[in-house]
């Protein structure tokens, strides 16, 4: 006799126990109804209540399980973890937009080239369905560009400047003798009424191509006073610190030596006596040089040949050696660049630059080490400043508020570091040259893909 049919079959609830290989018994509540089409029961819902320890049958001793989180949620939490250290001055009872969530959304928007407050607010609205799944406590309200600006200003406070270093720790591979480049970058669209552009002093690991620290300063001349303070916040032991002529200052050199690192500093007429003395030794040609193996690049329709000559710093007069710590055993350097246009054969140059360095002249292959350090210094311009201007629109940033400027540039640098690391990972896994940053951005236009790629870069 067949079971009678019903248009509204009665739901049946049962408790099911499933023993696993580890001895634990998982307990589920299953709701089912009879389905006449298959002539059997069909599950409507299944809820895991918990698990019992091995050998236990009493449901009162059930161990509750932590709710499972989506993979994207775990990835976002890992990326936003350093932001939880940011000091939030807002009233906890009135916070609608958690700082770590807004931080992560701003970072994801920057990874896709959306850096203005209006673009970030639109990104929040357009990606709300996926963001709601990614963040368990994602706010129900839309966010305004004013709120994005206020939270960016919180991130930009001086006490939060170390945030970029926390992300660098997650991404950076420590090398034995990294080249650390120091240079300033003007935010030209943010000129004040006197036509002065604010500067951001940046420090970059030129080997990993990761920006380590930044400091917003008023004018270019103030780089001199800030460089020593900023380098003091980093662990640079064993590194070679490079800088342009503006930062070739005795105090800066002494700070580098005190931190158990070496310097390689450019010389120009601002160090008139030292510059003239160093140039004179190379122009006279009366001493035997250590000459680095020349490097040749063929790019952009130009063939560029670079060569480096090195002499002992001890040749300099005592009055100069007394000023520069470490130079008495160090080196003086001449770097020559010859460029030829391939189309016309026109010779551009030569360009001659001079440097002083605390790297010991009698060290093995000191000429090759200095040749590499001088060349690597330009990574902060080519892979740092240029990328920030082109990929993150930093040169178009119009702002007079120092805290917003610091927060916006800091977020840009974290996004740049992640993008650079994604490129490095692609090169390591494929053995080929990585695509450009705009191409990577286009490939990772989905939030879940971006989160996965960013998490693959995190070392810890």
C-alpha cells in the first residue's frame, strides 16, 4: 500500500550522529520531508550542533564548533590585521564603520587604481554584495566620501606612521646586504598659495622594491633634518644606504654608521671642498683605480654603458676625513654613463657623478658592490616614485591637510608594495618577466582574485 500524498508534507526533524576516524562524533540536526517523486525523504536543512569527545554519548557534553568562515573572509582578516593596531579616536559606542574594514576596502580600491574619496565610496557601493560576504560584520549603510576622508586622516596621524612597516614585515625577504635608497618626492598638485609643494621623504628597499617608511615634510630643504630621524626608525644593519646630494650631510652619514650600516652618498657642489677634491683625484689620473665590470643596457632606442672607478678615501685631506665618519677606510667613487641613440648614433653624455662611501676600499669586489649600489639607487625613482604617480595618481593629489596627505600616500605605498610583490611571485612561479602593474590590475579585477593574490605574498 503506497503512502498517501499531501500537498503540504509534514517536516520531520531528527538528530544524526556521525563518528569520525579521530574518534569524535559529530552531531547534526536534519530537517526532511517525504518526496513522492523519489518515494523517499528529502533533506531541507542540515545544522551541525557540535561534536562529542571520543567514547562520549551524552549530548549535554556536546562541544560547540566555531562557525565556518568563507575563505575570502579569512584572507581579508589576514590583510587587515595590522590596521587593528591603529589608534581610533572615535567613540566606540557610535562607530558605524569599523576602521579595519574601511582600511581594507580603501586598500582594495587602491589596488584597482581608485584612490580618490569619491571613487572609494563608489567602489564600496558597487562591490557591496561581495564585500558583505567577505567581511562578517560589514556595515549595512553606504559610506560617504567625507567618511572615507576622515578615516584616511586617522590613518595619516604621526602615531600610525609605523603601519607601513608592519606590512613590509609581512612581505619582505631579508637579504644580507640590501641597498636602502633615500629620496624625496614632491606632491605637485598640492601646491599652496606660495607655490610650495609638500614633499614626502621615502625610504625604499631597492632589492625587494618595497617602500619601508615615509615622512611628509613641508619643503624640499627639510629633507635634511628628517632623513636622520626617519632612518633611525628602521633596522638597517648590514645595509648600504644611498642618497642624492641633498642628503649628503655629515650628521646623516654618522647616523648610518651608528646603525651598523654603510653609506654611498652622491656629491655635488653643495659639498664644495669634498666635491672638488674627489673630482680632482679622478681627473688627474695619477692613481691606480679599481674598475667595475661595465654594464650595458639596450632600452628605449638607446644603448647605455655604465662604468665605475674607485679610489681609497684615505687620499682625501685630513680636514675632510675628520668630517665624514668611516671615509678614512672607505672609498671615493666616479660613475660614468655613456648613452648613444640607436637611430641617429648621437652621443648623449658622458654624465659623470661622484660619490663618497664608507665601504672599505680593501673589501673584496668593492668596485662591483659600489657599482651595483649606485645603479640600484634609481629603483626609488623608477619603481617607486614613478609607479606611485602613474599607477596611483599621486601626482594628481590635491590636498592641503597634512594628515590626509600622509594617510593617502601611506595607503598608496602599501598598495604599491603588494602589487610589486605580486609581480615578484609571478616571476618566481613562471620563470618569466612579470606583467606590468596595469596588466596585473586588469587580471585581478575581482575582489576574491585580488585577495588571493595578496595573501600568496604574505610570508607570515
